[in-house]
């Protein structure tokens, strides 16, 4: 399929705005393979002979960046091949809600109920920024990354990575106009106007203001207010440290347009790094929109905010813990635990757990190899294929990823 005219417009504009000989071209190539063993009650399980799920992805990201005296621009184009076998999971992301045009092209696509292959490209970043002293104006596809939480960020109102995401190098860009003002060396104010998809008759454009300021030598305060796809939101965060221990609290209050309800999403967390380099972090998640009973989970799966990842957990409360350490100069290890509880039909609490073990080996200065093991625990799908716990329906999986920059 040939690229659409709208997808090529940002590239043409940027090539005019900046001299070609000054452009810096860098890239990242990544190969990922994953295999999962589905048990009874897991997503993708058919029978004992059909319970192995596999997926692989090869991606190439080309990055063009240029900086002039008062301006800069950036263009990221990502081509990728994705294949899934045994179970086809939907490819839905929060950025889909905030892109006027998807900027994608598909060269080959094959899909059936148990396997899928897709080869194509996506323009993930197409940004032009001009600086007026302490003010800068950014126009185009760009990442917006707010909030201070380690696992969850309530102030990241345009989407955030999930706690177990493996590829967090580049946050997906969204189509926006941003105005940044730096009134001092210790404060910033950002106003963002974000577009909704052109072909949507339901989603509204979004807008928000984000303020961040350093308080004293070890503390920061953040505030956000705006409207996200029609939902009014206001929130704040405070982070500081005490006796070498970092701590933070962050929350956002929503007025939901579709249901007319109000919701509060907040987190609180601490982290500490020991003298031997071991980092330990704990964070508590509470979202009043989440389920408190197992019977509430089925409805949550079709919720728009859940489908697109703006609400990352099904249940109301989740505990996250992680520990990381450099095991050798070239080997880094990490372990993450997520735990959630829900009431069952008898009114008693049942717990589901998600364990993630990561080992990252530095192959060279510009490349690394990641091995990740994901082990869930809890109630699986019921006879109607409805979830009964936060993590119990997820199959155990092993993932290997090799990436390098050039």
C-alpha cells in the first residue's frame, strides 16, 4: 500500500524547514520472540494439544533529528513485522485516541482466528519546535510524558506505559500543539492541545495544562488540569526524599462525560537504594473506577478507558513492588511483583499475583539482550470466558529481545 498524502505531509514540511546536510540520522533495530504456555482458564487455551502461543516481532526505527539556533525538528519512522500464532491479541493503544491520522501503512496483512501476520510502517514522531527565549512552541506528532509514579502515573492523562512493558525507550507520539514556558530554572508550564481521530464522531479534542516546580532542594510539586476526550480532569503530585528514601504521592480526579460519574485515581510510593546498588520500590494503586468484586470484571473489559490503556488495571487496588541490581558490570537483574485482591460471590477476598523476572545483558555499548519471564497466579477465565481476577487469565510466558542502536 502506498503511503497516504496526509502521512507524507509532515515529512515534506520538515524537509523544507531544515537543511538536509545538517540532519542527524540514527536508528534502532529490535528482534523479539515470545512463547507462552496456556493452561485451562488462560486466554488462548484450546486443549492440551493446542495451548502453546508464540509471537515474534522485528522492528527498525529510523530517527532524523536536526537542531538550529532557535528551532529543532524530529522525525521517527518505524517499520515492523509482527506475527502471532495460537492466539491473536488486539493491537489497541492509548495513542490511537490522540492521532488525527494514524500515519500508518500496511504492506502485507494476513489474519485468522488463531494467527496473524502484519508488515508495515508507522510515523511515530513528526515534530517541529521553535524557541522564543523562555517559551517554545511544538507542533506535530510528539510524546507527552507527565507524572512521577514508578509503576503508574495518574498525571499521564494521555497514556502511560504498563508496569510490565518491556519496550519503554520511546513513548508513542500523539498529534498535538504544545506551548512550554520556563519562568525560572526550577519551574515549567506546558499547555497542550491534542487532536482526536479525524474519522471519529464521538471523541472530542483534548487540552490540558501541566505545571511543575522544584520546592527546596529535594522536592517537586506538579499540577494538571484539562479535558481528555470529554472527561474533565484535575490532579497533582508531590515527590520528595527523606534520609535517602524517595517518596511520592500523585492523584487525578475525573468527571466522566459518558456516565456522569466522578472518579479518583491516586498512587503513593517509596523507593530506596542500598549501598550495594540494590534498588527497592513499592507503590500502591487505587482507582475508584476499578472493580471491587469479581462480578464487576466482565463489564470493565469493554470499558473504553480500559481497552485503550488509559486505565491500566481492572481492579480498584493493586500493590506493586520491584527490586533491581547490577549483578555484574554487564548483567542487570530485576524482579517485579503485582498483587491484587477482589471479593468473590461469598464475600471473601481472593488474590491474584503477577511475577516478572528480567535479566539484561550488555552485548556492547550499543546493544543488549533481554530475557523476561512472566508468571501469573489467580483465578482464570470462567465457563463464559469472563475474567475472574486481575492476572489469573494471563498465560505464563518467556520473552527474548535483542536490540541495538546505530
